[in-house]
């Protein structure tokens, strides 16, 4: 029996209530999947990684991977809320006892959403240490000014984490110092405004404008100036979880393509009898299974508290490539119908393309492997 089979079955049965038609309607209306997120919350899946002492399920990352993989494999989209699972990790690992005791039980119950993390800025892009958003300490508050871009789910979050500079870059020896993470309560924030960005798929992401935002000093996470390290700390979990989503997408595309290739008859026989149709499905299947093994390995290392930077990055790289390969294959297998909305293939195709770029682009993973694993010169 596969590990966490019971979880897989429960997620599958929950997802059955949210068929393609549900996602198609949301896609057309660019609406947030409120009912789906609510169902996942009520079932406790979004609290999987919160320790039991704070009211969560205290499950390992491998179990969270099964949850997200199954959501995607059933044709749903976990991107609307996957960050509710893992954004809290920064608080769990680096927050104060008070912050944890106050916030984690609310997140576990689902009464508070913390599923936005503002890191990227228009002028810094991939170069996180070049961010300009600045937090100045004044008495018992920080006053923050700046701008974020592509902050996902901020409109659907009660709170968000925000990365800001607290010491100017030119006053530091190491550019990765002097960055800090803040917990921002969006429900009561004055000085923050959101502007949605329309994207190629229904992904609630937005620009965040920050003008003289007052944040209590008690909302600083961990130590001032150590924020970049805290972010790096969270990246492995995020990469492994997103990789699991990609595996789920890939399995959906393969199932959909194989079913269609068996049923669609042209020239008097099923198109799947043609090797030109069959082999790309088989090749995509092999790529997916190989990537899935790396995801499993990375999650196992993470759960054993062993170093897993290389494996987490490779899992993300291979799984995102597999999902994109299967997506392309699935469109091709469906011919013209791959473009017709009612088949859901074009929607999933658009959705899975994101994972080549966010939360980390393929190039940055290759740069990580080149520098940290193969000891090649740093390329940037
Ligand atoms: C839908 C969506 C949701 C997102 N959600 C969030 C979020 O919630 N929070 C958040 O903080 N950010 C989020 N992002 C931002 C995402 O992480 C960034 O797009 C990403 O960091 C790249 O930044 P950029 O778009 O400015 O690209 P740039 O940094 O301008 O890079 C452009 C291209 O050049 C490549 N490149 C740049 N430098 C190098 C180099 N040295 N070597 C090789 N290649 C290089 C990149 O890999 C990329 O392909 C989201 C993005 C999208 C599209």
C-alpha cells in the first residue's frame, strides 16, 4: 500500500465535488475558488503541517505533498491556497513563542488566512537582495514604504508576510544582510493598497503599494536583518510542495491523453495505436515517474531534517519540466479539441506553465546546482 493512501482517497473524494465545470466557470469569471478553499479548510488539509500542539495535524511534508499532488491530479487547482499550508513555516521556525501561540491555532482552525508573501518587486525581480521596500524603526513601530509585485492571494489573505530592507544595502558588507520579515495584518492595515494583475490563468496575484504603513515592532519575525536567511529556510519546503503539484498536473495530463487516445477513432482505428501518438504519452509518463521519485526523495530528506537543497531544487526542476512536457503532449494528443475549453486541457496547460517561472525560475535552479552542487563559478 502506498504511504498516505487514506489521505489520497479523502482528497480525491473532496475534489469530486469540484469538477471541470466549476473551474471553467471561475476561469471565465476570474473568480476565487471560495467554496473549494473552504472545503479544504474544513477538512483540515490546509493545516496539515501545523504541529498538533497548535491545533494542526502535525503531518510530515510527504503527506502534504500527497494532498497537493492529488488536488492537481483530480483536475483542481491548489494554487489558490497552497501557501496557507507553508507560509506559516516562517513563523513556526523563526517566530516568537507569543506569535506562534497567537497565530498558529487560528491558522489551524482556518479563521485566519496567511497565504501571501510579498518578496518580488518590479525593479528587483529575481535579485531579491536588491529590493527597495524599506522599514524604518520609529519607537515601537516600523514605518514601511515601497512596492511589491506578483504578490499572490493578498486579496484573499487576512495577513501577509512582507520582506523589507531594514538597513540600506550600501551600509552592509553582505547584501543578503539587512533584510527583515514582517507580519502585516491586512484587515486593519492603513497605507497598503492592492491592484490585481490579470494573468494568463486565473491566479489571484497583485501589485501591493505600501505608503507609510505602520507595523508594530512585535510583528517583526525573528531578528531584524536576518530575513533573507529565513526566506531561504522556507524555500525547500515550498519547492518540494510545488513539485508535488506538478506531478499531480502531469498525472492528470497523462490520464486525460491516454483516455482520449484510446477512444478517439480516426482512419478507422484509435489514434493511440499510432506510435506517433502513443510514444509521446509513454515518454511523458516515464519523465513523470522519474521526477516523482525525486520529489519523494526530497520530501523524505526534509522530513528526516537532513540537508535537501539539491534534491528540493532538482525535484522542482524535473517535476515542472515533466508537467510542461505532459501538458504539451496532452494538447497535441487532443488535436483541435486540446484548444476547446470544455476539455479542460487548455486551462490546465495555462496553469502548469507557471511553474517554470514561479516560485523560482528554472534558470535559478540550474544556477543553484551549478554553483552549490557542481562547484562551478557563481554565474550572477
Ligand atoms: C503568477 C505569478 C505568481 C507569483 N507569486 C508571487 C508571490 O506570491 N510572491 C512573490 O514574492 N513573487 C511572486 N511571483 C514572482 C516570481 O517569483 C517572479 O516572477 C520571479 O521571481 C522572477 O522575477 P521577474 O518576473 O522580475 O523576472 P526577472 O528577474 O526579470 O527575470 C526574467 C528572466 O530572466 C532570467 N534571469 C534573470 N537573471 C538571471 C541569471 N542571473 N541567470 C539566468 N537567468 C536569469 C529569469 O530566470 C527569468 O526567466 C509570482 C509570479 C507570477 C507570474
